[in-house]
């Protein structure tokens, strides 16, 4: 729904994409008005270890980190300063997933997202809410 996407874009906070997300998906987000920073491109560096990524996120209050790396779906990753979203969306479906996630009423502001580790399944944005830890 385009109206919901517009609302999400205005309140998205800092969006950080893992380096495992294709550049084309980042470009699709930017074309839709969602500003996203990608590890190794304009924030952090390529090849960062998971612990380095979480330290970077702690320094960026209110950030939401999107990744396809299931290793991030752990309770130890959770922190009150940021949100981690792990998706199983296909490589060419990530931008659409992120737009739907940012439009979801449970996650449409940084305040609703921080302190959570979310496993976002493609099907979760139909009738079922996403699985949330925290």
C-alpha cells in the first residue's frame, strides 16, 4: 500500500543494510525514497565481524539493521539502542520486504523497533505478525 510506505519513509530512522544485500536492492529502496546505508559502502567496512557490526549499531542510536544472515537471530544480539531484522527473503525480494516491514504498524517507527531482534519471513506480512524476540 503506497500510503503506508510514505508514512514509513518519513519515520524510518537510520536504516543499515548488511553487505550481503545486493546493491540493486539498495537502489530500489532509494528510488522509493527509503534512505539506506550499506556496510562497506557508506558506513563501516566490508568484512566486519558480527561483534564489530553490533558495536557500530550501538553507536548509531535508533538504527535498524537488515540482514539475510541467520546468525544474527540470537538473543545475545539484542540491544536497546538498535533493531536487527533477519529476513529469508530472496536476494531480489529484499527491498520489497524492507518496505513492507517499515510500513507494518508494529514496526513503523524507530521507537517501536529498537531493542528487538526480528525474524522477518516473507509470508509474515500477510496475516501473521513477524516473529519477535524481545
